[in-house]
């Protein structure tokens, strides 16, 4: 299939801005060496949560960027490093929440001047004013990686331990109220090393989370559900094989979940680059596999397509949107409920950003929906022309494009649509003097629209040159006809027509 290349990305300058999609990167002087970790849309605003490293990579501070719905920056709130700390770092994706009370909540951690990690929770007004910060400290290091609202309370999920590399760690789950006051704290462990890997609310106001346990390169996953008191409801190893396991989505209605698993193995052709195996598993409530998708890459930069970095996901109606990155650029994939790939897009060489040491590499970390079915807002980071890391947000439409009405572009992105995404509209039907057939989301090479009568005789044929094809039917006899979309002898779609 051919690639459709989308049109130029627009800067978010007020002058001449007339498109609904946007790209904005933070100014280096405002947030130097910055990363955008998570993004949320609510109440007409876009909130982006990240951190900035000062020159020399010795200190880091948090930032909360506030944008209007068109991507124009309104305010940046920063939480500067204090004299007792060297780093303030947000959690992973899922660490920013717009609460039901419209306050903004964030989770992360602080590295103190004594080289000690402690968990941090933050609460801002919708205008970015910090009104509460709570630290969680004990004899072990604490890092909050995920944050979730369930019922009227919040759960911070992360790891606790003396070492997160080779010795021992536990999963740490705490519950707080809307003023960030501690209600209870629990630890869960099954092996020497526990890595927290995603959390979601359940129907009973508890949470379900995933953990990766075991030794390096010998990981295994499990999913654990606890009630509102932190007591175990279920604790189940994932029967999907070894590897790091991430909970990307959980559906409280039917108990189904989406799990990412990746495994790296030694590359026989390289002593430096592993072979990465990335799996996406759809599991039912009994952890039976509904479907599995699989990608592989040799990991070698810049030619290897590193598909191990799939960082976030959204579930909408009957499909999933997943975002991440590889050695080519930012990566967004749309999967149907049954696992069929609807479209896949790579975003690269964004205007005015790349040309650094790694000119096509983008961390694509956060994703959320935009109103009125405009599409999605994404957060990430890449290098600028002076090889400095810069945070950005960008939007795409519901089909992965930068424009709501076309995916015909000249540079910056490649989008591949798959057969499952092809839509065919036939109108009018029943027909009288003409019939129009509109084919969208198709990348068919020399495909034909063929109309036959019930005896199989061809009454009309047209090579697909554009989305809309119209046939005159004035000379057709009344009765039933069959239309077919055919590529190289392969039937792609078909349907019936009635001439009255």
C-alpha cells in the first residue's frame, strides 16, 4: 500500500492561524531542556505536565503548561527545585488528572540533596496556581509513577525500596482525599524486584493495576485488583509469557483489558543492540486472550524500527488509539475493538524542531481526546536545532492527520490506512438517474469499482481515482445490482443497489 503524506504542520502563532490542528513547542528560554510527560483536555483547556532540566543536567523542576483548545500557550507554572532537593520529576503517563472538582492533580517524585527519593503529590487550581503539595517519606525510596481518580478519592501508584535496579523493591499504593490527605498506604510484592506498570479505576471505587516482577530479562507480569480499603480482590499472574507487562487499558464494564508486553533478546548480529519484541494483548475478564498483535525490531539506530516504546493508550467506543515512538519518529496506531489495524502514522521532522543529533526521534508520551470529535492532543519531546531537548504538544484529527478534511500532505508524516478502516458510502439507494460511491481511508493501488447485474454481467466499471465516483444509471433496467471494490483481483468491499 502507498503512503499518504500529510500537509505541513502549523506553528501556533496568532497571525495567519486558521486551521483546527496545531503544533506548539515550549521556548527553550522558558523551559530549558524540557520533557512533556502527560497531557489532558478539560473545560476548554489543555494541561501539559512535564519537567525541565537546568543546564548541566544537575537539577530538574516540574512545569504545568496551560493552553487554550487551539493550542495557544496561556501560562506555564513551574515548581522550582528547592535548596533541599536536586530533582522534581513527574510520574509516567497517567500522572496528571483533571479532577471532577476541576482542580488539577499531579503525581511524581523528588530526589533530595541527600540522594533520597520521596513521593510527591500536587494540587493546582484550573489556572495553574499551586495550592497544595504533599510529600511522602519513609526509610525507603518512594517514586510515584501513576495517579488515578476512583470514586471521590485518588490513588498514587509507584515503587518503594532501597534499590530499583538489582536488589529489592515493592509496589506502593496510597489513597488520598481531594486535599491530598493520606487515608491509607499499602505495599504489595511477589518477588525481589517489583515495577509498577499502570493503574485504572474499578466499578467499586477501588483500582486494578499491573506489576512486573522478577529479575532483569526474566520479567513476568500480573494484574492485581484491590477494593476501596486496599484489600485484595484478585491477584493473578498474566498467562501471556515472560516480559515486561504494562496495563494500557481496563474496561470496568466487562473486565477486559489491554496489556502491552515487550521482551528483549540478544541480537546474534550485534553485541550492542538487542532484538525487541513488542506484543499487544487483549484479554477478557478471565485473562483469556481475545487477540494479540506483534511487532519486532533489531534495535539498531538509526535503521532499526524500535517498537518497544509504546507509552500510552485511549479506548473510545469501539477502537483504541495507542501512541509511542521509535527510531523514525512519533508513532500513533489505531486498532479496532477486534484488533484489526485501522491506521498507523509516524510523525517526523516537525517543522522548526528537528535537525539535531537525533533529527527524527520523538518521545510521544501523552494523549487525550479533543472536543467535538476534533481528534486527539499529544504531548512529547524532541531535540531542537541546537540539540536541546524541547517539550511539545500537537493535535491530530480523528484519522491521524493534521487537517480535518484531508490527509494529502507533502511532508512531515506518513500515514498508512488498512483495509479494516476503509469506509464506503453509496447514495442514493434506491437509485434513479445516477449513483455515487464514496470511498474513504483507502490506499488502493489501481483499485476498481465494478457494478454488475444479478447474472454477473458488468454494467459499469471505473478505476478509483478519487474518493467520489459517480455513475449514470439512466440506461439501466430496474432491478437489483451489486457493486464491488476490487484490487488486483481481491474483493475489498461489496454491496447491493436497487434501481427503481
